[in-house]
C-alpha cells in the first residue's frame, strides 16, 4: 500500500554562525520552500555556571538577527530564537515547542572538521525526539560536479 507523503511542519535549524551552519541553513530554506512551511533558526549560547554575560547574549542576539535579515527575501518565513544552555537539548526543546518535522544542523561547528560528527550533531542524533538531517560543509559541491 502506498501512503501519501505527510506535509512537513515547521523546520528547526541551529546555527553557531559557522560556514557549516550556513550550509545547513541554506538547505533548510530549500526544504522549507519546497514544503511551503516556516523555519525556526536557533542559536544556543553555552554559558558557564557563573557566566551571566549580558554583552555576550546581546552579541549573540545581534548575530542571529543579522543571519535572519540576510535571508529575509528567501521566500520562507524565518524566525530567530535565542536560548542558553546545552545546544542539543535546546534545539530539541524548540522543535518540540513548534511541532517541527525535522531538525537540520551542520555536521560540525566553529571547532571545525573532525572525524565523525561534531558534539552537537552527535548528541542530537542520539537523543532527538524527531528526525535530524546533518549537513556536511561541502554538500553543494556535489551539485557543482553534476553540472
């Protein structure tokens, strides 16, 4: 029996403002456009136990707003969300709050490439409450090779 494909609900993508996160965001925008759904772009500040740095939170908020503004004409409604805590937990919490179909993240973040996955990607794959799509930094390189 063939079942019709379910309509995608909003997507959640995380950013640490790295190149890999930007690649994941671009793919998430393409998916959201095709599915005619919205996108939540989340940045999670990892603050230390005694780290209540308002300047750091302000800087993160401004950087997130800049990324949202950069993609405002993408044809997808993008909402920026700033949280503090463990990124993998907060991304999954946001996805649960909005009823997201999918979490889209980069394979690794600002720490750069490693063998396997970055820590946030690895934690999400193991514990997320919904599917996670992990995007490698050079994912669109294959598009260029196919042409």
